């Protein structure tokens, strides 16, 4: 196996003039309203990143160089600056669809801020599609590296920075930020464009947060880089979208309520351990770890992303490696995929959801029932440069977000079962049509979503027939029926249609097509098709 070849990543400084909604300030006659806050001194501001997306894209990466706020009097405050040395500020946004992770914490003067300027250090988005190319059934991965686009950051109102600390949520509106053409027949540059669009809003932290809207982070992957001598704090390196670079550091705290999964406890948490963590955002930007899971204490490399193809006849699978970590990993660019052998792997289910035992079906994940579209976290001890089809040590089913429309609902014990219809470009229906599969789904365009009293309901749209919503949870293949144990519901994003517009894109395009039946044992062989720019 070899990973897709590509041209080197290009980094572009993108100065973004951000459009901010104007606000009206209430002032009393002859002077300041006495209810207005007193703005003096400094405030520690933490930015967390999240996204709102349907299922059309598999990956969306952005790097941040400068983030500057401008006050109503014209003063500026830098939240991030490329002139200051430090680790790269970047994020992969599709795995943050409805969830969140910290980006930075900076101290700035208290003031009322009405606009912002961002300078991006590169980025790209990826689409996956199945179709006919030159008469062959082809699984295509198209990566579009951003050239300078226009961009917008929306403020619902002027931002008052006050107090000792506050948290801001930077939400990428994915469907408004990227326009696709034909992801399969990728020759030419028509139909693709980008205009990164964000919402920037204050986030109110709860004392004991329960979801991404009140300060909880869920399922953060990372590598432990330091543990304090007292053992009550540690530093986690979150994956960078350029794996050869050091990941973004995040400080975390432990207390007596921290839950450990896969390790005996605090003493087993050492430098180099790969963890999956839930936590509560603290006022200083650190996380209080509520759950720490170690899926494989012996892991040398870890990869996370959706399954793209499963070939039980040779115990192998093909996955889109959206995130990866491990010492010595080369700088694979965005959009890479890899094949692995799973014959000796230990299969696991993430412990992030605690109600699996009460589901009205038996949740199961193994080599005979896994299907393309499921989100997995895998570990391997194979050294790099990676050998053909390396053996996987562990495979863990992870929570994921799906965007779908409710068609039917019914009661099933203590759960309500919502039948969800998926868009044709969703990975489950699209990849289920690949030839030669032995594990078949009855209706891959449909998911049964189970909601109980544990589910966090963040939706403003009604949860009923005809509503399009986003559902976050574990997706199982139950004898051919896709079923989700749902942890969180958010408002959905309308289904989109791939654009046929002839607009020239200001992007570099790298298209990689994996054609079935040309690799060993009928596994896909990666073929570099075209590289270029308009």
C-alpha cells in the first residue's frame, strides 16, 4: 500500500476583511448608561472552534496565523499573531461538526469590539465520491487547497469583552464556505469555489457542562506530551492537519471524578500515550478531564476517520485518515487515505456513551459487521515508511455526526426511534453501492436514531417528521440496519446539490482516484490522476 502522491502543501497568507453586523448602544441623555459595564484592565479570552455542516465534505482544514479584534474606537487587540513563535494554530472542522475543541487563549484589553481580521495560513477541503471514470467504477478523493478567497465573520451583536475571562466560539459554516463541482470527473477547474464563513459568539460556561453549547468538549484525540510531577495536570498535543508538525498543545487537569477507560488510572498516563478525552472548558482555557480513554497503551501510530471500503475476503479495509499522530509520521497532506489489515485486530466500542446496555438492540462492532461510512479510530505498531497493508492492533468505533431528515418516529422501550433519511452524497449510501462487498445494508440511505433522556437536545427546529437535524452518536450495523445511539441533537443543514456552475476556482486542485480491482487482492490501488492549478 502507498498513500496518495501529491504536490507539497502550499501555505498562503489570507487577509480576510470580516463583515460584522452593526450594533446599537443604549446611552442615557447627557452621558453613559449606568448599567453599561466598566471596561478597564485585561480579560483572558479563549477561542474554541466548531462547525456546522451537512455530510457533503469529508474534511475541511484551516490554519490560522493572525486573529485581531477591532474596537468601536478603532483600537486593535491581537488574539493570535504570526510574529509570535509557537505551534501552528489549525483545525480540521468536519470532525468538529456539532462538537468543539480549544484553539487558543490570549489576554486582551477589555473593550467593545465590532470587527475582526483573520489571516489564514492555508487550508483545504476534501470530497469523496463513487462513479464511472473511463468506464471503471472509481472511488475518488478530490482535495482543493485554498487560494485567497473572500470570507465573512458574523457577529450577532458587538462583542463586549469584560471580566477576568470569557470564551468565544468560532463556528465554521461549512456549506457556505465551499462550493463543489463534480467530485468524480475532476478534470478542469469549473464549479469549485471557497469563501470561509464563520460565526463568532460568546460561549457561557456551565459549572458542570453537559454539551458543546455550555462548555463540554467530547472525544478529543491527542498524545500526552507532559505530565506534572504531582500528576494532577498534563499537556495534550491535538493532531495538526500537517502530521509532521507538532500538534496544538492543550493543558488539562485531573481530579477525583475523572473516569479512566483502558488504563487503570492516573499512574498509567505517561508521555507518549494516545488518549481520547472528554472535558470541561475552564476559565483559563484549560480542560478539566472528565473521561480519559486509552484504546491501545502500546500504540505507536493512531489514525481516525471514516471507513471507505471493507474487504472481508482478505481482512482488509480502506479508510480516509482525517487525523493521524505518531513519532516520525511524514507530512502527509490533506485528503490522504490508507489501507490496513484487520485480521488480528481487537475490536472495541468507544466508552464515550454510557447507555449502550439499555439500547433496544444489541450494539456490536467487529470484522464481520463493520461497513463503509462508520467512524473508526485505529492503532498500529508498524514503523514508517509504512509497509504494504500494515496490521492494525485495535479498531474502535467512534461517535460521528450525520445530517438527515426525520421521516418516521416510534417508541422503543425508554427510547424514541427516529427514522432518518440521508442525502445521496452521505458516505453510507454512496459507499454501500461499491461492487464486491459481502456485508450489505438493507437500506444504507436510512438510519434509525435512538434518543433517550441522556441525549442533549440543542435543536431549535422541532424534532419531528420533515425536520432536517444533525445527530451525534455511535452508528452500528445491526444485521443490515444502521442504528445510532444518539448523544446530541443539533439543528440540521439543508441538503446541497453539487454545483454545475462554470465559475473558475481560485484554488489548487489535487485529485486522487482509487480504482477498484487494480491492487493486490482486489484492494483499491491509489493512483495520482492530476495535479495543477488554474
